[in-house]
C-alpha cells in the first residue's frame, strides 16, 4: 500500500460509522481540522467561532490542529476523509488560494473541496520599521527600484510571499522578483520579527497579525488593501492610492468539506454559520482584530475563492513564480 | 508613576485569593499535563487557554503561566521514571535521571529535579523583572547571522553528550541532521526526501522522533531480553535528596539558570537546547566528569535548571516586544489579545499594574511549584513499583496515544515506531542518542539562518562576521573546538 | 564493531551522494547561488558522513582487539531474534489496523500481545491493565483534552 493512502485512512478512522441517517446530522461529534498551528491567525479565528458555532450546531465540535507544509498536511486529511460531514476543514487564504496558485506539486486542487462558507475577511497591510526612513508606498517603490529591498514571509508559497510581490507589481516595479529579495521565515510571528530586527525591509500581512506592533509604534503601516481606511492603521487604503485591484488581496477563513459533501449537509452548515456569525461577542472579538465578519453562502464563497485564485494564478504565471519541484 | 506605586498597583491586582488560586490550579494542571507524554507543556497551555477567557485578565494569564512552569517541571517525572520525556525540554534530564532511577534512586533524582527547577525558575523570574528592558533590546539585535553563529556554537555541545566516543557522537549528530532535512525546502519550497507524501512535506514530527528515540527502544530492548532487568531494583527508593547535595550542585544550577535566561530571552531557541547546553557545561566543569551519563545527580540538576531558566525569560521578548519566543508563549500572547491587551513597549506605560501584578505572581509561582511538585512526586510514586513487563506495554500504549494527540495524525505513530528501531539499532552499536536529538533540533535552524544570511547579503559570506555578537560566538566556537580536539588527542595518547 | 560502523557510514554517504540526493531532492533550475540551492546542505552532510565513517574505520583498526564497548549477552539469541521479528510485525499490524479498528481496541490487542511476547509473570494483571489502560487514556484524551481519538469502523465509544 502506498504511503499516500495513509492520510485517507487517518481521516477515515476519525469519522466513520455505519451510514448515518442524514436527517439526524450531526449525531456525533464533528471533527474540525485546523491546518495551522496553535496561536496562528487560523487557529484563533477557528477557536473564536467554535463556541457560538457549537451552540448553533447543538452538538460537539472537536478542534484538531494538523499542522505542516503550509497547511497542506491538514488539508489532505480532509481531502481524503469520508464526505459525511463529520470531518470539516478550516480553510485559509494560504492553503486554498495562494498554495494552489503557486505550487505545482501540491497534492490537492480547489476542486477537491466543497466550500460551505467563508465567514471572515481580513485585509492585508504592508509595514516597515518606523526608523527606516520609508514614509509611503512611493518611498518603498523608489527604494526598491534604486537600491533593492527585501521582504519577509512565513514561508515559500505563503500569502505573505505572494502579497509582497503582488503589491510591488501593482505599483509598477518591473521584475519585482529580481529587485526585492524574499527572505522566508518559519511562521508569521518570525516574519514580523524579521522586519523588527532589520533582517527584511518590509512585509505585507494580515492586519490582525500587525495590529499590536502598529499600536505599539514598532512598525509603520504604509497601505491597507481595502476600499476604506482600517481603524487603528494610519495608512491610506489601496483604493485611495488608485490600486483598487489590490482589494483582491485579502486574507479569509472559511469552512470546507470533501468535494462530494451531500447537499443537505452543506445546507445545514449554511444555517449554522448564519446563526453563529450573528453572535455579538464573536463579532466584537473578531472586529477588534481588524476582521470583517461576512457570512457567504456556498455559491458566493466558491466564486470569491475562484476569483482570488485566478488573480493570483495570473500573477504567478506572469512572473514565473510557480514552484515545480 | 514611581516604582513603589507600580508595585502597589500590582499588589492590588494580585493580592487576593482568586489570583493565588488560579496560579496554583495552573501549576497543578501543568505538572500533571507535563508528566503525561504527548500532552506536554505546549498542549497543556493550549488546552487551558479557552478556560481563561471568562476570567479576569490577570488571573487568566497567571493560570497559563502556572501551566507553563508546571509543565516544564512535570516533564522530568516520566523522563526519570520511564525514560520518556513528558515535554521536549526534559530530554536532557533522561541522560542522568533515568540511570539513577534504574539504580533505585528515582526519589533522589526527582527531588533534585524539583529543587533545581524551583531555583532556576526563581532566578529566571528575577531576571525578567530586572533585565526585561535590557535583554529585550539585546534580543532584537539577533538577526540570521547572529543566530547562525550562536547555533554553530551550540552544536559543539554535542561533544559534551557524546559519551565515550566523540566519533560515534558525531555520527549520531549527522544522522539527526540528515533526518531533519526531510520536508519542504525553506527558500524554494521544493521537496526534499518527501516521495510526494503530504505527511512528509511538513518534516518529521519532533515529538514523534523524540519519543521514538528514547522510549520505544526500551520496549524493544525488553522484547529482546525479557529478563534483563532482573536484579536491578527500580524503586523510588527511600533516599531523598539532601541539602548537602543541593549545595554541591548549586554552582551548576545557577550557571544553568543563567544559560536558560540568556537563551530564553532570544526568540526561537526554546528550552531543550538550553537544558543540553547547561548539562554539557556542568559536565565540563565537574570533577567527576566520568560519572555523567551514568546517574550523576549534578547532571539532573543542570538539565532541569537549564530548562526552567527559560520559562521566565521567554516572557522578556513577549512583554517587552510582543514577540513570542516559542510555541507556548505564542499561545499565551493569544490570551493577552483576547483580553484586549497588546504586549509590547506600550504595555509598560498603559497597563503597568498588570505588568507588576504578573511579576508578583511569577515570584509566588516558584514557591507554589515547590509545594505542588513535591506532592506530584509522591503521587507518581506507584509508577516506579509497577512490574517492568507490565509497565512496558503501558508505555507503548501511552506513547501511541500521546504521539497521536500532538498533531492528530496516525502517520506520526508510524514515525515513532520506525524511530524506535533506529534507536534500538543505535544502542546496539553504542551510538548515543542525545547528539542525534540536538542535531535534529538545531540542524534546520543552522541551515535556515545560514541561507537567510546569504539571501540578505546576496551570497557574500562577509555577513556572517557582521558585528560584535557574531565575533563573540565565533570565538567561543573556535575555543570549544580547540578544547575538544586537545581533549580527544590527550585521551588517544593516554590510551595508545 | 567500530570498523563495521565506519564502513556502514561510508556506504550510506556514497548512497546519499550518488543516488538519494540527486534523485530525491528537487531543486529549481534558476538557483542563482550554489550556497542557496536546496542540494547544498544535504551534500555537505553526505560528505561529512563519509569523513566520519573514514575516521571510524581508521581509529577502529588502530585499536583492534579491545576498547570496544560490548553488549550484554543474552541466553537465547535465536529466540531473541524471533521475538524482535514478532515485535516488528506487531508494530506494523498496530499501525495498519488502527484506522480500521480504532485506537482503543487496537491498543488493547497490542498491550496483550506485547505482554505475552515478554512472557509476563502476571498474566491476569496484564489482561486487566490491557483493558483498563486504553479505556482510561481514551476517556482522558477524548473527553478532557478533546482530541479526536480515531474510532474505527466497528464499535464506537461515546
């Protein structure tokens, strides 16, 4: 037996029983897989919604972190799971639109999943050290053109990696891969630290990850990828800088199952999410981190992710960033 | 606000029984969680986190810190009793703690572990309170070139844990470095030895390798030689650690505490290397060097001082910069944020009462750890009396559950089994396991920081010597290598 | 024995350098600097392994006939090997059966099999422990630590 079937077996073991009568779904705990480590943006988002969602579901949700390979290990566990609705995934921008766009060897594609919702959107901000002398995006672009700059990310094929290239490309930097050096780190925390200690010039990441550094005056935001300014971030929005294409560049968290998830299960999730996301405490906690809570229907979610994927894919192909090996 | 005012404001926050109780509950959860392999300090903190959301911010954070500190000590209990580190940080404790248990002195080893842990914890907390500002600014001057030099120096501790043969130790370390290359490449994201398997793309799980290397070979060894333990009485023993022994080890404990404080205040290193470094320094300085690895109580003291010294110091970058030093503090940062607190320089201005409240609570935690730890040692006493041929199947089952729970992946159980055989073959060939483990932890750090430095400089090696910190560690490395070579030469001469 | 070990290390290193690294490590074609290539570090490790192997062989030959640490001999090496083989089978069986049978039932069987394999003197105690220990661990991990312990397809526990 091949090793790659192993993931399938793991996941099957988690959620199997004699075919459940779907009318009673869920009749046992649902295993919710978080493909990133504890303390990260996905983990915090998932664990914050767990409580109101558990109430809406009326059953137990078991949160399981399966980390590794930029979200791929956990995603594959769900890809191979039985589509009975008892194994679901917290999908994230990194694992489900940047990774598929950048990595040729990824063991899954977007078609292997059925999205039941996207419930959180989190804008991206680019930031530098306040003593770097860079005051605006213009400064950053001209420095990149003249001397060259560097940016940190949480790893190759992460949203941070693509975001920095996307931003430079939109601001007209020719050949951003040559002029700006990518210095990958292990994890989002390390990426921010790399800018703090001067290893890299700038980074572009979710506002939730930057909020405390910005509030403390340790990092200076240059731009946020939204139409409207973001509270707490003293920086122009992408639209006000005339780069409205950049509003595609946002982080999101959604919930997905394997691709042949039955319709009635997907429908149930739609109801539950609408109820859970209405929870005031949840909304308050998430918006405090700069997120926008907006529950999408399965169709809207699919379209949203597909559009973002296409945008990223076009950029990756244009610049030759695809990872083949 | 003056210092006195700040301290009073802090006292007002924690001067009540709720704060005290949350800290104590935290320590209890931590010690028990740390003592169960697979739960580990990290998971115990993650599990306790949601329960702290409804609490007062200061009480919730104190509870988590209690779990953290308790967990780091608790890990030493199974490390000594069943040769399975409850938490990665306690792997160095096995080296001398388990041989002591095999001699029937588990009680003595555990007692010393507790005393050393509490002392180091106290030192670490004091360092946090007095030097937070200074050490934090120092930590930010550590970029990839500095890390590279520091880790290169840390790799020389392999010589200290190699046992009799340096060459075998080096071979073991290379094996660890090679296995650590499995996974996705850092800079290009391409596959290295993954065979297209998504489970291998994330690299081998550290805990699975650790437990596989230390606990499973014991089980296999029992299968190979079922009556080998006869005649060796493994009991907790009536002997308890004495104050004279504590005094004898005091220098090592203090040295270990400072090593822990230093490594803890730099983000990204963690408690396990600190414990090993402290251990190898204690061995180097000790008059009875030959006894290390065979059940020398000073070895236990040094390892436990090293890893508990980290626990307070990781809060330095967390509080002063908002940068988590390891996974555990990354989770604790989550607790701060849920309560609307943003760790960083501004917190010393905006929430000074909470900062001082935490300081006071931390000082108390060393004392609580001493009491709870003493009770826990008595509570786990029966483990030492279980017949070995019943204990080993229990260890096997416990390891299966524990390793699965770390990353919810059955594949890791397979990794643990395979590593168990690797460990067994290594022990048959008298290749020490500790260098393997150190190399497995430090190898990826060494490679990543080297390549990040090269990316920064555009390929010029000059950057590796860019400032006083790098010079300092390069000098230390050279001195260590010279000392090791001379020691080996001398040993070879006296032999031949 | 040290010579054996050295030769083993050299063979391993040659295998790495000549076959494993070129075939099992992929590197993009546009690597600008050799030190940044994903192959650079594995090759260094391969080379170092060969060096250590050589040193092991050389020093091992020098002090042939003494100085090597020896393993404690056992009475029944042949049966010992059989037991090791049985252990390997037990581990493989545990690993493959677990997704289908569930972790609790599999570990009960593994417990009994291992206790039998090491010829325990307390069969009754072993049997009771084999049932109780996995159940207690299940209760703890699944209900206190909320870990999704694999349940298997046959009998699910609450």
